[in-house]
C-alpha cells in the first residue's frame, strides 16, 4: 500500500491534523438538555463540561426531586457528547477509505 515510509509518514501527519481539527470542532459544540418539563436546563460543551445550568425556582422546594432531575439531565447531556464524539471519530475513520497500513497482504 505504501511505497515507502515517507508515504506512511505523510498519511500519519494528515491523520494527526484531522484529529486536531475534529477536537476543535467537538469542543466548540454545545449540547442542551431539559429535565422535569424544563425545570432543569443544562448546557454542556463538546468536552463534556457543564457551561450553563438553569434551575426553576419550583425545583428548589424539593431537594430529592432536584437531585434526581440534575443527575438525569447531566447523564443525558453526557450521552449526547459521547455519541457526538463517537460519530465524529467514525466519520474521520471513514474518510480514510478503510485504509489500514498495518494489514497483512
């Protein structure tokens, strides 16, 4: 597949550049989740960091409900981030055309 190590090096450099671009894209995305009919709203960036949290005053009256809603919303937002990371990574790998430089021929 590769005529020399230079070709493989160029491919690896391209992959590294694509991975850096992908990381920057992921970090710039925002994922929003609502729980409890909008009593809780969480915004999370592509790195999985909570960047905004809105709690309706009604949710402040019941500590147990608030905890459950926060846990659920945070878990849902984390799942969204992970799914986005996986689909983006698969898209990047798909762009290689299935090339495996380490496959035996």
